């Protein structure tokens, strides 16, 4: 299969895998975004609910206090029933007046309390008139306070009227209370108040007071011809309801006393309430806005509008801040890892395919080069042996020349086969078992003669510069001989046309290692060629035909042999020619 077809199939598979991963990633991220949006919405709803609860909690005391006030609190002073002196003498009705708790308005959220009389007159417990004013100014209020209350009461008159409030407030649907005695009230707030929330306690107390008062009247009025009969009063209270009248918020109720209908309530300070709501909700709803809720309390304009339970106020939450976890989610981290794995797999497969195809190509070129290198000496063998065996060559000198040629080709062929076999052995086994400790002189004893013979055959001169001391090295003698011979053989082949025919073989000891250098005076190698000089199977048949004999395996084999002995083989830069450095560890 051609390389382009292999790469096409690989690219198609990679595109398919990437497309599937992209689709899966998009789908999963959409699901995660939907879940994140749902989570944010739930957190936002939770913040809104918490804020609504806090705001209702802020307003509930105000509404509860106003809803549970007895009707007589809307008088500046009201008479006490059942009062006694220190001598336990009963005080007549009306002789003792108790100031209303509303005389001093201590609520910052209330502008003024008011009461519409049955005849339409507007009064306020904070703005007493006549003798009540004199009594209030003597002990409880200043004149300026009363005048301020009268001005605030005038605002109520400008905003609404008795008829308008009666039309807006719900009818009195509560059950009528049992009749009670006139002026049957209590001065001590710790006693049960007359209101709907503690109706039972009130009725019980009223009955007891009625019996006690009747008994006292009988005892103190024996001279009267008949007992004084006190007519009971029927009380019907409507629920305290908050209504909007224009831009004003009013909390009011309808109350009937013995058939006479009153409207009691208070004008609320909407600006102060709005500021309090903002302060309470600033943490959960920093962008909240508040407006009057004038429609049906069971309906809102949109899903984003909330309504308070305590007052008819609509809450526009605005943008709700939601604290979400920082950083990447587990799903995103998983997708990152999956994409990284896909990229690594693709890169790994691509790298392996590239190396495999490159190796296959180099092996094919190597086989072609080996075939060429084998064909040349074999052709020479066949031609020269045929000429010698047939007796065509009669001249003795010519016969000796042919024999020498055959010998040279046999050496060349033997060297080629030796390198190929050594490379094959190196690929499949280790040379560590053949490493031994021996002196340098013994290591190079056999190799020196072989090197000189090879140089003489090529017309070169070997210049041997031994080490200053005969140090001991750890090496495989056969491997060292093969490395050095390959280096000298390359110098003979590639520097044979140089004017300086010397090949330097130097030995030096440095930094706990032994250095061997083989240097020639040839043309050297360029930078591009030097980068792939040690790659195996780098010479094709065409390159073998157009260069010195060899298949390009000698340097690769030599470097691997050197590294198998914990040494190295490298190319050094020089002004002219090539210099190869072989390093071996000392024993």
C-alpha cells in the first residue's frame, strides 16, 4: 500500500474520531449548561424566597401591632374601669383616664394614626383637641408635636375620605362579639386586650367584670329604688387591610360600635418602608425594586414579579447574584482529558506510522543498496575467475593483479557482511557480557595492524598517536576494533582524493575516560549530512552507485556498539576533513 493511501486512511479515521468526540462534547456541554442554568435558577429562587421571608418578617410586627389594637386606642385618652384608691375605695367611671399607647407615635414606619367618625370627622390619637389637648400638653406632648400631628392628619384628609376607604376595605365578616359593658377596658396592658386574636380571654374577663360591677352597684346603691341597668355595646371589627390610595399606603379597618361605623387606621411612610425593604434584602437581592401592588393579589404581571404577604407591595428582584462553584466542572475536566488522550493517541499513532513507514522505506533502500554492493564484487568474482580459469590471461603480472583484485573485493565483501551481521546481533542481544577490563595497549594490539593494512590498500598513511599512559578501560575488544576499523575505512574511502593522505589515530585520557579520535584531511561533511550521518539504512541504491562503496550502516553500528559499552561516538567540528570521537569509560 502506498504511503499516501495509508495517510489518507489515517486522516479519515482521525476526522471521524474527532467528529464523534466533538458531537459528544457539544451534547454533554449543552446538558451541563442546562443543568447549570437550572441550578442557578434554583439558587436564585432560593435567594428570592429568603429575601421575601426576611422582608415579610420585617413588616409583620407593624401589621400585627396595628391589627391587634383595641378600638379604644384610637382615642387620645380613654376611661379606666374598676379603678381603686390606695384605701381600696372604688373610683367612679370616667374619673380616671388612661393615655392611649398611640398618643406617642413611636413607629418610624407610621406617619399618623387616624379615625373617621360616623359623621365623617377625622381625628387622631396623636392630635388631641380641647381638654384632652390640655391634658396631653401638661405631661405627654409638646404643642409643636401636636401641631405636627395635625399637619400629618391633614395629609390623610387630602389623600382619602371615609367613603373612599369604606368602599375599598372589606366588609366586616367577623362574628359579632358578645355584648360588653360600656367603657369596659383595662389600664394594664398585661391583661387581655379586646381584640379578635384573644377573643375567648376577653369574653371571659368581660363577664367577670360585668358581674363584679353589678355586685358593687347593688352594695353601694341600696338606697336606689332600682338597680342601674347598663346597656351593652355590640362590637364588630373588620380585618386590618393595607390599601393604596394613589401613591399613599394606608393600613385601615372598618369597625362598628353599637351600629355606628368607624374607620380606623394609619398612614404608612412608604419611603421609610421602601428603604427598610432595601436594607433587609440588599444581601440576597441587591438590584431589587419595589412598587405598589394595586391589582389582584393572586396574580402578578409576570413570572419575575413577586408579592409580599404583609403589604400590597410587588418586588422586582432584578438580577439575582448567585454564587456558583469556581473553576472547571468535573465534566469539563473529563472532556479536557478525553481530548488530550485523543490528541496523544493521534500523535502516537501518527508518530509510529511515520517511523514505521520511514523505517520500511530505509530498509527497502538498504536492501537495494546491499544488493548493489553485493552485485559489484560478485560480478568481479565471476568475471575474473572465468578469465583465470579459461586461461585467457597469460601474463603473470596480469594474473597477479587479478588475484589481488579478487582479494580486495573479498575483503570488501567480508567487511560488508560483517557489519550487517554485527548490526543484526546488536539489535537482538546485549554486548555487556563481552565487556572486560584491559589496558589500552592490549585493546589496540590487533586493531593497529589491520588499520595499517587498510590504509596501505587505499594509498593512505596511518599516523598513530598513543596515550601518554597505558590506562585500563572497560570495553569489548572486538567491538572497539570494529568501530575503529569502520572509522578508518570511511576515512580511506571519502578522503582518498585529498592531497594530505594522512589519517590520524589519536588516544587521550581526560575526565575519567579514554578518548580515541580518527581524523582525516578530506572534504568533510556539511551540516545537513552530519545531522543524519548516524541514521541506519540511509543510503539508497542510487546513492551507493554515486558514492564510495558501502551501505551507510557502519557509523550507525559503531555508535550503537560504543553506547552498549557505556561510551559514545560523535562527530566533532574541524577546520578541514572529519574528526570522529570515540569515548570509553576507564576501569
